[in-house]
C-alpha cells in the first residue's frame, strides 16, 4: 500500500512508465508502472490531496489539496517538499491545468477567478475574473486561450495575452465538469452531468447537444430535433467529444461502493500524450438512496457543511462534535466538546479549520478541530446556550441562552461587541447572523421573531405578526436579502429584509413541526426538515417545491445544505445523519430544456401519457431547474407554447403544490450586488461607502 488511506486521484506521465497517485493522507506517491514499486513520495498538507497531474514535459507534478492550495513538485528532486505553494488570496483552488509548454499553470478558484502562475517562479502571470465558482479549465494547443467552466453551466473563453473575454457560452444544464478546445480552436465542447454541448467558438452558437437521459423504457430514444442527440440508456456511457463517438454499456454496475461514490457524478478521463483529449463517463447506475451514518452517540442536535462540500460538522446530545466526510462516508474526527449536557449548535468557519459550538454547560467555544484544542472560550453566559452562529466574513459570532440573552463577540479576539440581556422573555431557540455581522435574527420561546442591529443594540423590526403559530428556527440567506422562519404548524415564512415585507408563506411544507432550515450559498434554494422525517428543497424566489427526500430515519432535528448545493444532510433524534445527493436525484428525469423540446416535438396524445408517468414519479417535475435557473415552466412561458402548457396543466393532479413561475437568480458573493447606492452626504454609510445590512433593513423598517 502506497497511502495510509484512500486514493483520491491517479495520473500517468506521457511515456506511461510512471503513475502518480494522490491520497487522503496528503501525500503524492510516484510509482513505476512495470514493477509497481514506489519511486518517490512527496509530502503535502494535513488535508487530503484531491488531484494530481504531470506537466506535459513530465518534469513537474501539480497537486490540489483539500485546503485550497496548489502544490508544485519537481519529479526528479531529492526533496519531498513542494518547491512552490500557490493559492488564491480570498478563495480556494478547486482544480488546475498545465499550459502546453509546461511554463504556466492555471488554477480555478471558488470565487470564480482563475489565476495563472509561472510554474518556475510562482509569480502571477494574469488573473481572469469570473462570476461564479470555477469548476474546470483547459488551454488550447498553443497556450494562448483558456476555456473556463463554472457551476452555473457556463463557459468563458479568455485571451491570456490581454485577459479579455473572447466569448461566453451559456447552455449546460448543470455545473460544467470538463471543457475541451479542438486543435484549430474552431470548436469547444462543454460537458456536465446532464449533457455535452459542442459550440462554434466564432459565432457562439451550438452545433450539437448530446442529452444523457436515464431511460429504461426507450421513450426518449428519438431526438427532439436535428440539433440534439438523445443518449437514452440505463447503464454506463463513454463519450468521446473529439470524434463524437458514444460507447454504451447497458449493464449497470452492481457494486454499492461504486454506485455511491465513483459513479455518483459524471467523470472525465484525460487521454493522449498532451492530455488534451477528455473522455466523459456517464452512468445511470448511481445510488439515489440517502447515505446514512449511524453515530454511536445520542440524537444529532445540529449540523453544518464546510465550504468545499466535503465535510459536515455535527453536534450530538451527549456533548460531542463529530466531523464527517460525506463524499467518502467516513468519520474524520470526534471531539468531546461539552460536559454534563448536549452540544446544542455547531458552525464551521469559512476556511474549514475551526468549529464554533455551544452547549448546556453555558460555554461558547471555538475549536481547532484537527488538533481537538479549544482556541477560544467566549464568556458571558451563565445558563444553557441554545443557539450560536458565525458571520460568513468570519469577523463575529453570536449566541443566545435560556434566559433570553443574546451576546455578540469579535471572533478573533473574543472581545464583546454587544449584549442584549432582554432580547426575549424566554429561551432563545435560534439565532442567525448576516454575512457582514451587522445584523442578527432571533427566535425565542416567547413566540417572538426579531431582527437586531448589532452595533446599535436595537431591534430593527419584529416579525411576530407575520407568524401564524409558534416559531422554531430562523436562517439568513448568504446575501442577507431574505430570512426564513420555520413554524410548529408545518409552515415556512420567508421575509424579504430589503423590501421589508413578507415575501411568501409556504403552508403545509411538512406534516408537523418544521424544525430547521438552511440556504444554499448561491441563494437560489433553501431546504427544510421536519418531524415527518422529510427533507424538502424549495425555490428561494417563488417558494415552489423542487425535491422531497423521505429519509425514514426518525424525526429530523437539523438540516444543512452544502454551499454548492450538491448534498443535503439531516440529523435525527435516533442519532442518524442522512445525506442525499441532489444531482443524483435530478438526473433521473430529463433536464428542462430537453424535456420541453421533446414535448414540443411530439403529438400531444403521444406525449401526455409519458409525461403523466414521469409526473407520477416526480411530482415537482415542472419546477426542477437547471444550472441557469430555468425550469420546464420557464421554457413554456418564454416560448409561449400553448401545446406544452396544456400538457402540463392537464396532467397536474390535485394538491400537487404550486408551480414556480419565477426562479431565483444566482447570487455570487464576489460580485457584491448593491441594493442601494447613495452619496456620502445623503445618508449613513458603512465601510467603503455602501450601506450595511442593518442600515438597509432600518431604511424600510416601520420601527426605524
């Protein structure tokens, strides 16, 4: 064995006589292909090494660590340490690619930017700005162009010499996992988990779309039009974008480990001596059942995802913090955090290195979870603490206790910022802090829901009149524009903090209490969980239902959604963490664009029975969105197609829920969407001349 743990990635050199493997132990092993013996081993960070690749000249190795750093090694060097450690200033490196001459290396960032470095000196060659988390990139054969794909299903082609955009291509139904340019740069292929699209780079038009559809009955075999090819099957497909050849393997893989991990998403295999040919592996054999982690502890009281979608922190009834790897279904760390009572709430920091927790022992503690050491204890509470939160900007923390007191501290120093001793007449059930740390929302056992200005220590607005029953939980969206409040009667209320009014109400979201909710990082969706053992996904703008996962693990007490929206985790009173994959559930049905064109191309009498069968299995099919935010309903409204509209409306069963005619617009933190702009003399301003979240809420608050 060459690694103390699982192998994350392997790569061959151009001569195929050496293979490099990246491991969960943070090491890269260099192995001779003929003998299988280890030639060398390179040390990395404490975090797992997620990917590895040889430079085209085979002289260097690049590895991406789970902590977001890009490490470069000399293959023939005697030193086992990296000769260069590269990283983005404000984000994590998610993937990397070498230039054809091995002199440059590009790293995609979680903030949408792509940084191109000199592979020799580590100096920055250029910075390419993007609008959403970049997922992959690829050089052309000369090294003058760079194609970058992102989570919104878009691809941007950049000129490296000028750092200008050549063309932007929008069309993939899910995050782009691979991009490839043809040798003459005339064509570009973007691949995602739902389709592969071949583009004309000069005009920006689609040449052909290959739709990968799970189809056991053969209904979707005929393509909807001449520009689309239906890859309808129930097994595994290998797609070569260069020759546009498709190889089918109609026998699903039965190994449950492969179903749950390796084939859980679309994979690409890089081939060819230059590494510029990608084969796409797409499988319908993914396991859609939730992965369940049965802890040896009591009930799970809280859970929270890391920013890289990989880890989830859990608080348990017996006072422990559990760090769990959802991608590989294994426990990473267990910390005995709180004595003589439960750990009530946990939150991971922005850089994934720290965990904030609170418990019945009246302590709020910031942990270095890898070292299992308490970094800081925030003092001020003298009774059991029911909730805590940490600002996205990592500057402040907040907590609320059973006496109704709310306290806010500076995260790094532990200095008190504000104390609200009489925030509630009963216990504080939930607190949520805006991204900039200026605003706190709270829910109390006195049935009161309030939004507070932290710096002034005053209540901005009370939402009690907007609540129909007993409020239980609250959560701010990442951009702070909305606040979701769950209720004991099964309803969910969403408040627009910018406009200062109730945005919508979702009655009967769950049967019984709605115990928790959480927002996706792009603010397009939020999830809820209830005592009915169901996790539900909702469109953030319209409140329309998107998915419902019946996990059958007992009443759910907490829920979390990974920042990129790939996973949903719910903890139950039985001590079970249930993790559901949203992409796996979504790919069981045709993506909205393909389904619309397929329905539009068929006779209504032929299309209606098939659509009715799909709707019976997926009741929220009309609302399911692609990466662009488009649903089947969106396509029908945009095209004004009365025929498809009749098919949808005539097959809608009674009590099926609302149709989402408005989908949420993707939100990107790095773009800093400004809701209000004023000159300095016109009103109070925050740092940099822009209003803080508290000031924006106060401007529309009747209590101001």
